[in-house]
C-alpha cells in the first residue's frame, strides 16, 4: 500500500541487500533453547490476573506489558495459537482497557517514577501493531485497527517542535524532548506502518532531523535538544545505539548518520565488555545493539565499511558468542535476569528479545 507522504520505506532494503538467513530456532544449541524456555516460563508467571506486567512498586505497567507481550510474540505465539496465546490475549485486553479516548495507551497519571507515559505508549504500540499483523478475526482486527490509528495519531500530535518526543506529549511537557523516548516512538510508528496503519512521512522526517541535530562532532547522540547541556552535553552511547536501531527499522541503511553513530558506539560498547553495566542502562543498550548487529548479519558491516579489517567487523555470530554466554552465566535459577533497579521483568523481557531474534517471528526485527 504505497501512498505519497506516508512512511513507506520497506525494511527489506537491507543495506546493499543480500539474503542472510539467520539460524533457525531449532538450530540453536540446547543450552540456549533451555535458557530461553526457562525465562519465558518465569515471565508468564509474573503476569497479573488482569493481563499486565509491572516493575517493583507497581511501576511502568504499560511499558512492561508491551515489552513482555512482545517477548511472547517472538516465541511464535499469537492471540489465537501457540503456547502463550492466552497470555497474549490477556495482555491485549489489558492495554485495550487502558487506552484513552485521545489514543494514549496507558494512564496519564500512572505511577512511573516521574518519567511520564510516552515510553509505555511506545512499547505498547509496538506490541499491539505486531499483534494486529497476525490477527485473522475480522472483528478483532477492526477494533485493533481503530485503536492503532488513534494511538498513531496521538504519537504524531505529541511530537515536539524540534521533532523529538519527551516523557509526555509536547503540550503536557512544555515542548521538552529527549532521545530515548524519541527512538521508542520511531520503532512503534514503523511497526504500525508495517501493519498497514497510515503514518505521515513528515513525522518521521522531523525525528530524523532531530537525531541529526543531536549528533555531536564525535558521532554520538546527546540526551536532549531541549536541554543540550544535559549530562554535560556529552553524547550518550545508549541513545546512540537506539538511534541506529530506529534508522535500520525505518529502512535507512545507506544514510551517513547510522555509519557515524556506529563508529562512535563500537569502541565504547565493545563486545568484550557485554557483562559490564558501563552506562547504567545495560539492558537498554543491548536491547537495541543486538537488533543493530542482527540486522547487519555476517557481512552487513563490511558493506557499510568496505576495506575494514576482518577483526574490526561487527557480526551477529561474534555478538551472539559473547552475549549469549554472558546471559547463560547471569541467569537466575528461576529463569530471570536481575539487571538494574528497573526490575527483572524489564531485564528479562529485553534479554528474551535478544535471544529470540533468530526466530524471525516479527517483521520489525527481521532482516
């Protein structure tokens, strides 16, 4: 469905694209399959009766439900079929029940440690867009289409004058923006567009301009254009990684920006340090970094940087060898990962996303 002015860049235009078939789930080692299954079992045990997940203290219910629900979709289950179909249906029902007339998915005044509602809205939109893509029931599709259309419209109206997003909408937050929320919205909008929901191209153009303006001479992305001196005005590795993932999700592989960002990130997030929380946001960093390297596959980096030394190239096999081993050693006996103070539901959902990329179950994460 190609309409002028809509966000229509196909994700299949990977780089100078060649087919790079990933490992199938059944080809993964028994150790990693068992690790993933154990984590999924732990995650579904944390789901509340009304369908939601949360962090300690009842925080971030919308975001955690979106992230955990996406982890279950990546296993291969849908609302209708699969081991976790019931859990997915309950998560969808919870988010539908908590969608406002404005299109906001979540509660305006929900407890969120002062971080507002847009992170949750973005992760929930990402999840529901992928549910919609697999839904066959006509009535369910109609209701989800209406919800997603309103949710996309809310996201577009929430964009700031500089092109980014903040923890709340531009109107509610005095036009303040920051990088991590902005990237969350970009991926959610791409997932919605993949599902056939109209997304104005101008909205995406503005956020790309926002990220470009927030890129320093070193090649990293700063925390906020509204507050360019935040964190001393230094580029943030975590936000830069997320920016690369958002551009790749949008089909932007040949733009010079992802190349600059990748060159900035590579030495400061070395594969040899995957087990160290260098920036206070280790799960967040690798949630996006894994997506980037998965999309690069085995020869995407070489195509981005012709003539690069083989030992300098980021490849999915190298990343997997390092990070999956870290996950194997750090997984708790009951199946979860502890991570940072946000809590084990968040950490486990992020790591399950990484572990299941090779399954290729969701369009947003496919090469």
